[in-house]
């Protein structure tokens, strides 16, 4: 544990450089290679999708899936790491082109639920109770194709089945307003936490907040973090950066907006984030296409460095002076106090 924070990363954060307009620019590396690199990079935990753990998961029996999961857990723990969370990767399947839980096809909705229940079994084998749901294709390309109210009922039905599958798991929903669908359901933390009350156990439904997704929604990331924290529903964070309302860029943390990075860390520090549920700080970013294999983890290592540097800035910030300026409503001076603190 560094400065009372623990850091996690996912295998997908070491990518081959493919984007929508071009092929891979780096060779693929296996999980064993990545796990060793994570530990050297200063990370404590690993985030997984179900098929990061068990490739070709839909072709294998339940027993084989859990057997392979147990083997991966040994590899993770052999590197001195632990598993933070597991998520079902529904958006890659041919069965979910119209959404998983909210598909207009009942059989496809059942497939999404069944795979999510299997993800819970995998998570138990991996030693974690945190299930992350990124509702990637739960939305519409054409608004008239679905009823939002009915889709919320489908989502609640799926969540209830997951909650009933194991008494200790927690569902952390990761909001995003768009991409890959045109308009997504549950696009913000407010939507997620309101949705929790549609389930049978709202106390076990919370959120994961990603910096870039907040920017895409036109919201302030620090505010979204604190909104979830105020309701004790911030169970993981995916810190990165985003240059405007574009595609999801997954830039290194602080690479676009250092002041926003400061504010995000200040919120986490002020509320002692991580003191409950062993919550981690994750950096959901990707190496630039131009990066070679020797620099393939630099984006994550640099994000961690920036976080720790901002943590120093937060802890050194003159909160007494700031409080006095707030009391006198001298916000211009407060603005300059923050700026001068950041530039030194």
C-alpha cells in the first residue's frame, strides 16, 4: 500500500495498438508476461473481464471455466497481486449486438444473464466480490427501437438475478453516455444510483466512475466522484483523461487537465477513499499507437506517478487559507491560490 492507496490495472490496458482506423502496432503478450510487468510497475491488483481469465469462454463447460479461473488466480497471487474485480464482457458476443440485458430478443437477454451469473462464480474463485457492469450496448442507435422504461425493468431483472446468485457480491455499474451505442442507458452516476433503488437490494448496487466518461457526459469528474462518495457508493475509480467531447480517448491521468486531476485526488483524499471495501485506484488508459513494446506500460506508470504527485499537492495545499477565502467569498483569490499551488 502506497500512501494508503492501492493501485489496479487490467490486461486490456496493455493493448496491441489497434484502433477503428488501423491494425495492431505491437505484438500481443500473454497474461503471465503482463502480470509480471504489473508488479514491476508498482501495481497491487488486477481488474479482469471474464474472458481475460478464460479465453473462448462460451465454448467451455462450467467446470472447465472455474478450473482455468483457479489457475489464473494462482498466477496472480504468485506475482504478489490480488484481483480487484471481474466484469462480464458482453459487448463482444454476436448474441449482444442489440444489447445484452436490454436486447429485444428474449433468448439473448437470457444469454447475458447466464454469462453474468457465471462471472459471479468466476469472481468467487478469483477471491473478489466486486462485479463491474459496463453497460456497453445497453442503449439504442434508434430511439424508437426500445422503451427506456421497459429497458430499466430488464436491467433490474438482470441485477436482481445477479444479487440473488450470491449473498456477498456487489454490483458496481460504470456509467458512460455513449459509444458504442448512440445514447446509453444509465449515462451518469446519478442515473446509476437512482437505478439501484429499482433493485431488490440497493445497498449492494453502486458505481465505478471513469474520468473520461464524465467528460463525455459534459460533467465535472470530481463532482461525480463526490456525488457517489456522499452516498457511499463509489466502489472503484478508473482515472484517465479526455480531450473534449470526442471518442473515448483513455489518455493517461492528468495528461489534458492537471487542475481536474488535482480536484479528483483532493476529493478522494478528503473522503479517505479506499478505507472501505479495499477499494483501488485504477488507471483505465492505453498506450499510444506509436509506443513500442518497451513503453507499453508507461502510460499506466506515468498515471500512477501523476496521481502520487497530485496527492503530495493535495496534502500540501493550504486548506486553512482556502477556507478563509471561501468564508469571505473571495473566489477570485481562491482560484489564484489553486493555480499558484499547482504551478509552484
